[in-house]
C-alpha cells in the first residue's frame, strides 16, 4: 500500500513538472501551449498556439522534402480578420492551397508586443522562432488514400496523467488524425486552463496529428464555454461537420447536454432543443453530399451514442429517435461514441438503431483502421495492453 502511495506521489510530481514546463520555457520563446493542428482538409489545416504575452505571430510552411527551411523564400501565414493581421495570446492561423495527402513542415515565428497603447506606433520585441527547434510536420487528408488510420480518446475529465499515458501509445507517423470524442475537460470555466489540459499532456502528438474534436456535454459547461470553439475550429463554424480520408467518410455530431434544458444543473442557460433541430437540418443535407455519399465506408462520431437503453437520459433518447433514421438512410457503417465511461458494443439491430455503435471507455485509447472493405478496432489501456477488439 505504501509502495503504491509513493508511486502515485512520484507520478503526480512528474506530471506537475511536465505541465509547468511550457510556462517555465515561456520567457525566451513566449509559447506556453501548442502548437497544435485542427480543421485539416485535403488542401489545408489550421495551426493554433497560446502565448504568455500578446504577440504578432505567423506560420512559415515548407514541404517535408528535406530541403533547408531557412534558405528558401517560404510563404508566411498570419491570422487575419477584416483586412488586418491579428495579434493576441490565442493564435489561430489558417494554411490553404496545399496538396492532398502531402506532408508539410511548419514553424511558428513571432514578436511580443511591447507597447500598443498608441494605435499608430506599436513597438515589438525581436522576431523569434517560438515553436520547438525541431519543426513538426503535418499530412493533409486525401480521399484517394488506400487506408484511413486514426486514434480516439474521450472522457479524460482533466486527468492529465491518463491522457498522456493513453496518447503516448499512438503510432504518430502511421496515423492520420486523433479524434477527441468529448469530455476531455469537465467544464470550460477558464479558457487558459482548458487549453492547457487539452494540449499540454498530448503536445508531442498534437503538433503532428490533426485533432478532430467532437464536443462532449461537459465542454458546454462553464463561463468560457463559447471560447472553446476557438481552440478547435471546424469547416462549418459549428461542432457538427464532415470530412473524408481514404475510403472513410466521417460525420461529426454534437448531442449537446444530456438532460432537458430546464434541468436545474444548467441554471437557466441551456437552449439545446432548437439547436439540435438546426443540426438535424444540416445532417439531412450533409449525408447527401457526394463526397460523403460516395464513400465506401461511413462513420459517425458523436460523444453521446444513439442508443436507447432502459436508463438512457433525455438527449440520448432524442438523438436516437431523431437522428438514427437519417443515419440509417445514409448507410452509416459504424458510430464511435463515448459518454458512458465504459466499453459498450451495441450490435446492429440492437438498442434502437440498425448500425453498430462502439462506446470507448474513459480508460482506453481506441485505434481504428479502415480499408476499402473492413473496419478494424482495437482498444489499449494506459500500459499499452490490448483490451477490446472489434471488426466489420
Ligand atoms: Fe464524460
């Protein structure tokens, strides 16, 4: 017992050190969280990072071809709004015009804003590279890829040590993206804290693997809930969106809160019923999109699963009754979900829907491989041991 306590204490101290490292390193580089990549498509991606002090930063992109980064006239990308370059602490830069299925290196460079009290004379610190010396590379999506490989993590609820341990087993070069299937945090009370816990424990993976965020019910809680989207922008401007990689097309949905809007837990601020109806209208059109409809394999990602159990709560029942018919009509092959904090394998035809639903545990990482005719799912625990397998 004493031995376990010592081990636990050691892990907590180690974790605290790791979480505070970026802040300690911030003085020369100004970077505290990131960079990470989101909203990947066949021709672009968004690079995001958080700095300690407000700064005017930009991203330099180079092909991942071994050429010298510095010696070429590489394109620079700034965050832009209404014709101006945006400075601040939370940075989000869109890179477009890239080639499908191609790997690109990127570098974040910036200048701290020393004084912007005058709108006409802004003074800056020196220009410095703030991303790590070893440039990260990211691969764009490609509908013509033969295989789609991805990992899924969910329901971490601020447990940095588990998050780090589960992510450490990801084979980054062989993986196309990482799906965060909701409840990585328990609430968004303060956006700095949310960014830290979402990114720092998986910093090594998030710099190279595009993050696909399926918002959970808990990310809708807390004062800064409306700043959360800014950390994980999508192609639609909403938490519902679609993308394609190789043989697999994906629909990402958001069931919102799990209880009725009138529940006392939401303190009069929940308004999910009309919002879910808006999402329904989007879903009806999204499944008709040729890029989705023509895909050999169709996967739906949603934190709350469309299953009707005897003890299912309000939104679980609602999405099963309202979205299942649309997903069945669209020929969904598999839904990957979370929320229940345990592995659930609900086969096709059971629990109120014609397609299979897999719910990943909060204690496991799910690795998925999709080929032209098959879906292989394996889950691993923190120690890297295989726990569950599923195949279609
Ligand atoms: Fe959860």
